[in-house]
């Protein structure tokens, strides 16, 4: 095997395929990157049984073949090579020789025959705008749980219905929902398709494909090997789906109510960040909403205390409640609009605190398009 390839193109390709691999893998063979050289150029892929990444790039192939080499080491080497073409070949002893300018490396090859087959996806598929999809992931994935005790809550639920793709995540204390357009083509399925994708994998997909034009999403497999594939340009990422039933959190979102406050997003974010400095880590921040303002009050350890207020436009009765400041800040960052609407919902259970609904607001008087919603459960306040 022997090929020549552009240094920048090769470095970017290797970096892409190793990005989803865990830092430490119990099976050393899964730390490898599979490189296949043929008439179509180079194919690079990595797989750890849960996620895979594959890309193809142009190269001059003198002698076709397949090699398996340690991925992260190759990525680090490629990123530091001089600005010159790379040549990779296999010597008579099976070692991998890499040369670039005056730099020379000899790398150990890994047994190709022991490497698992990269999954193929051929099921129902559709297209979404890459920028919209990346934005939606950023608006939702942070609300997924980081506690592996309940695996279904560590994922983001993708639901396709008609011409809409929704992303939903929850950790029991909050729910984030975003809807974007879905193009299923002329053979679009009338049935709702769902996939529970690990949030970490989905976040990497969002970062990688953010500027890719359109992303093709394909659902495939059954039983214990249900997978989903994301493809843009010459790159494909697949992910094994999380098994289990995602909780029916959509029903938690209330019908529209006028009891709400509209605030300037940036002003509230800065005020919350300042006042929360004196709070204990797990303590809620007290908010009081009145006709023309929202005030914050925080009491912390060592007799520290902070208060601040910002302008607000409240419709309805005054409200005092406690909210997790970090959860609120994340929601305010996710609305991505100049103003945010904080709606106070009602509950049939008088002994249970009702969640607040955070949505984008174009101006004080004009609401957003309704594509993003964030539901946050208040905290009990100590008197």
C-alpha cells in the first residue's frame, strides 16, 4: 500500500473520524482508524460499536490497500506535520511509514482482520438544513441528563412527523423542545419516526456539520442494533440508538396563557450572573416579577447578599418564585432572541409548583415563531 495526500486535507479527515472515539477504550483495536486506499481515493473510518465516523478524500494512490493505525496518535502527528504533501506506505515488515517534508515516522500497524465492520444505513431518510439542525442541537442537548443511571434521559429524542423534525431533551427538572423543517422527499413516510440519540454524539454532529448545507438523516436497523446516520458532503456519522421509552414530556407543555413577563434577554442574563455569585451551589435564586420589573434576591454563606432588578413587562398578578440560576441562564442563551417571554403556568395540583415556560420574543409586543420552548420546574423557597 502506498499513497500521497494533501497534508491539510488528511489532517482534517483524521481529526474528524477520531473525534467521536472515547479517550480510553477497553478494546485497543477500537482505538484504530481504518484507512482504505483505492481508485476513489482514501476512505477513513473509526468505530467503537456505539458510534462511527467515515469520510472520503482525494489522494494519489500508487498501490491500493487497507491499514489500521492508532487514531489519536495519527491525528496528533498529522496536525503537526510541515506544510508539504504526505506519503504513507507499508514496508516489507508490515510497518507504516509516514513522510512529510523532512519529517519521518514509523508507526505500528494494527490487525485489520480484527476490526469490526462499519455499519451501513439504508432506511428511511430525509434532509434538514445544516445550520438549523446545529442550532436546534445547541438549544436542546444541554437539557439532557448527565447521569447514566437513567440512560433514556441522557439522549435527545428526534421525532419526524410530516414536514417537521423535533428535538426533545429532559433531565426531569426541565424540558427543551425545538422544531425545524424536514424534507422527506416524494416518498416521505406518513408514519412518525423516532430515534433516541446520545446527546454527546449529537452535539459532535452539530459542531461538525454546522456549515454543511443540508444534512441527510437516515433511520435504519431493528432490535438491538437500531442506528441513525447523519451525512453531509463526504462525511457520515452513525450512532447506536438508546434503548428504552422516552418519557412523554410533550404533554407537560401548557396551553397558551397571558400570565407572562417579557424581559430583555441580555440584561436578565447579566443580572442573574452577578446576583448568583453569592449563592450556594445548589440554592435557588429568588425572583419577584411585578408590573414593570423583575428583581432578584440571593443570600449566601458568610453573610453575603445580593439584589438587582431589571425592566420587565408583566401581564397578570405579581409572582415570586425560586429558580435554578444555571438552568435559567442556559434557557436564556438558547432562546437566541433579544427578548424572552417567561410564562407562568397553572397546575390542577395546588400543592405542586407549576413550571415556567421560556420562549423567544422578537420584541416586547411580538412573540417568536413558537419553534423553541423550554420548561423549567421552580424550586421551593425557604421563608
